[in-house]
């Protein structure tokens, strides 16, 4: 296993060995990458994640080998040589190729031919030593075989199967498909005029190298096929492929050669190419899935680590026209204090009443910021709010509503607000997203947040696993206030999970706030291992021991106390005192299990204990003159917010219903390898309008540096 992982990751052997040991001891990725740096050689969470991935791959391979060896033993064909042969492969494809001749087959043409006694004839032809093959075939005309042609056809079916099962031929054809295959599409004419089909019209007659097709295009083509608008084919140069196979098999030019040519052609068309072209398309789809999942994961990480406003009193508005704007007031901890509905827009047009109401609520609840959802009527509501002369300085933010409706109808929302309807819950979610995006967004299934690319077309299990890892890494990178965190947020803390999160929540309800990290051990079923994995990620504000509100692990508290004692200061005076901290000789504190990497992390944390790694939220305003796509014209410079990133560019919210696209070619003057190197999600940018297609509702933009 170690060799396999090292080969795939190129990581040092000792780092892999120690990480595997920690994983086998039920340590989590965040814990290993943050608190076991000496053991791993300072691997980050991505590298530890890679080790986990290849460990799982290796275990799957070994499991399949065991199953195959058992099947061969049951068939009574397993020899020591065969066992050695099957222990060799380092990937599933090679393993399955080797197993193909031994697989139990459903009724095939070859099987029927064998029952008719035609295998000896197939062997004679395959040996290529006979000249008068017709006379030899005549001897096999008996039973269900009525003619020499039927005898030869049956023999060819057996030979086709042998050719299909040859690993060297499969490998050679696989390489040809990999290098030269084209993916081609043709429209299904009966569906071509459907309105839904129009978005796929680029692919009504398309051809491209399967090896080079970008992930988003392959996923779009496969979606069009699934929806019944096009037919997809994989094509290669058949003549060239047949020549390759003939070169490997045909050694003579006698009567056997003709039969072999027919068998090769049959094997290629009926068995080899359908199987291997499907395999190639599956692998291309898998690669496209991985690429799309990677884009989604990067976007999600940026979204979760979006700028928090912090503990401020917020008035949140979920805007609407006919149904009105739902308004809620939240305290600094996100608790709901008040809700009601105002009707400033058509058809009621009560803007005066709405302004009075917002003003009085802002005063009554000492509001410090206003959050406006970015959906329907957002611009109009923002314009109204900006007209109000508040007594205090109140910042106004437009907040993404993505997934808010999913949250408002969820079990979590019903548990939090059993006495309020979905509109109130949605508004609360908008307000809380401003206060702390991470704490609020973990309550929503990541797939519903809408920052992905073809997320419904990719492998859902793989997508879910990757997104869960991203959420876990983000939650643990930021840390969690154990006394205010929701159950969903707690469940992502290293070593906790849903059941312990519930136990922590219930303990808090019954006993009140946790006063120290030691109190965490009082939670039912939270043992020493879970405490070791979770304690440093759980923060306690205002604790008697200031280290309880830091990322310093409790197992290292004694080192910090010794540092304070050695410097002749109290623990409180050491924390945050850069002058003293930077003078400490860390080598004095190195021991068998604590090295310089851990000690440097401790000093960094003590300099700024509990520092939030996220940027502070910034106020942003769209161009107030742009209300719809018809207000746009080429050459305009506009402020915008990046709201989705894909492999082919990024989408930008410019304050209207339609988002504009900055294609990769318009992100930079130089080649763009990764869109994320040029923009990040929710980044505030300036864009130039390049093209406006009102009919197709498409806006082409350029990034202005």
C-alpha cells in the first residue's frame, strides 16, 4: 500500500507511513494536517486528502483481487502461476482484462459454437497450418451444424472471443482510442425544433477529439444525449485498428488467413470496439466529473470562507413585489427579535409606509447593518433603503440568496423556527449569512448553493464526498464557538459528527454554556479520542483560561504555561505580546513528540489568538442606472460581483436578472491556466461590456484590471 501511494502522490515514504498510521487510529484530516506536522512532515489537508484517496483506491483494488482469486478457486483453475499473475496489476482495468477469459459468461455465440463441438476447428484455423479448410470444416457438419459455412461461422465466433480476451490486443486498441478517438454528435431531427433543444444547438452536428474535449463541453453533450436531442458516437479509423490486430495475429497467407480476417473484423465490431469505446467514454466522463467537482469544490470553499460582518445587529430583507418584502431583525448572535412585511413596490406602492417602518425598526433594535437578498426586487429595495436618512451610520449589503429557499423548507429550519413560515426563515438566513456565511451555509446541502458546473450530471457520490471534505476543512480552519454553534456547524468539527453534535447541543440546553474545554468531556458519549480530535477546533469565548479561545491544542497548554513562567509573565500577559513571543528560544521546548513546526504554530496563534482567517465584509453598490439587460451597451464599465466560476470563465452579477460571462480569453492578456488565479467567488470587480445578445439573454464581459 505504501509503495502504491508514494508512486501516485510523490510524497516522502515516512510521511505516507505516519499518515496511514494516524488514519488507522481514527484521526481526521484537519487534525492530522494541523496538529501532527512532525509525524507527517508538514503535509497540508490536500496532501493528507490525497493519501486518503489513494489508500481507498488501493483497498478497492485489493478487495477485487481477493474476489477474483476466490472465483478462480471455485472454478478449480487457480494455480500458483495464475495467482502470481493476478497479484501483479496496479490498476482495475488491467486486472479486469486478465480476468476476462475466466469470467462466467451469459449465453454467447461462442458458447453455442463450443456446445456444437466447433472448438477444435477454431484451434486448427488459429494455428494457421491447414490449407484445405473447407474439407476440414466438413467433418464438423453434424447435429445442429448443417453446413461447412455454419461450421466455419461457429469457429469464427470462438476465435472472435479469444481475440477479444487477449490483453495485448485490448491494450493496443485502448491506446489507439485514447490517442485518436473522435466524439461525434448528430441531432435527432424529430427533437430539433423543441425549445429545450435550442440551448444544445451547437452540438447538433459536432466532432472533436475525445482526449482534448473540455469537461464542460463533454458534460453538455452527454446531457443533450440524455435528454434525447442528439446521438453520440465514438469513432476511430477502423481500417487502421483492424490492421493493428491482423498484424498481431495473422502469420500466413493460406486459407486460414481469410477466416481469421473475418473473425478479427467480427471481434472488433461486435466485441472489442463497443466495449472499449464505452470504457473510453466512461473514463472521459469520469475525468470531466473530476474537473467539474474540482471547480465546484474551489467555489464552495471561497463561498464558505466569504467575508463575515461578525456579531452585529442586522435587519434583513427578503425582497418581493406582489407578496411584499419580508423584514426581520436579528440580534448580534443571529437570534430573531422581530418580523413583519412591508409593501413598497407595485402593486401596493407603499414606499412612504415602508421607509417609516424600516426607520423605526432600525432605531428600536439598534440596527448596525442591513442585508438585502439579491433575488426579485433586490435593486428596487436597495434603492429605497439608500433613500432613508438613518440616525446612526448603517451599512447596506446585498447578500446572495442562493439556497435560502432550500434552507427555509428544511428540517433544520423547522427545528429552529417551528412557529414561523418559510418566508421568515428565508429572511433570517439572509441576515445570518451577512453575520457569518460559514455558520449559515453549512445548514444547506452544498449541492443546492448553485456555485457548480453541471453539478447534477456528475457522479453524485463523489461530488458529495468532495463537498463534505471542503465544508469540514473550512469549518475547522475557522474554528467554532461551541456555545453558539448550531448542530449542523458542530457536526463538521473534527471528530464530532451528527450524533455528538446533537449531544453537545442538548448538554448546552440542559447545563448552560461551556465554561472551559475540560467541560466538553462531560458531554455524553464524547470520549478521549473525540476530545483529542475536536477540542482545539472548539472555542470558548470569555473562558477563565484564555487558551480555551485559541487554536492551541489542550495537549500543548503545559508548554505555553512553561513559556510564560520562563519569561516571568502571566499567561494573560504572554498572549498577544509580540515582543516577548518573538524573543522565545523555541529550541528549548523541542521534545520527542513536539518539534519546531508545532512550536512555530503555537507562537503564531499566541500572537493573534482566535484570529479569523477570513476578510472583513465590504459594502458594495451596483450601477444604479442599470435596471435590465436593455440598459446595457458595448464599452460600458460596470461594478460587479463574481457569482460563479467555471473552467471556461466566470459569471458576474452586475445587478440585473442575467449574469454576464467573462470568458477565459477575456480574463487576461496572457494564457489563463486556472480561472481561480485571476478571480475568486464574491470578489468585487470592474467589468467592461463587450457584447449584449438580448434575444438569447447573453452578456459578454471583460475583466478590467
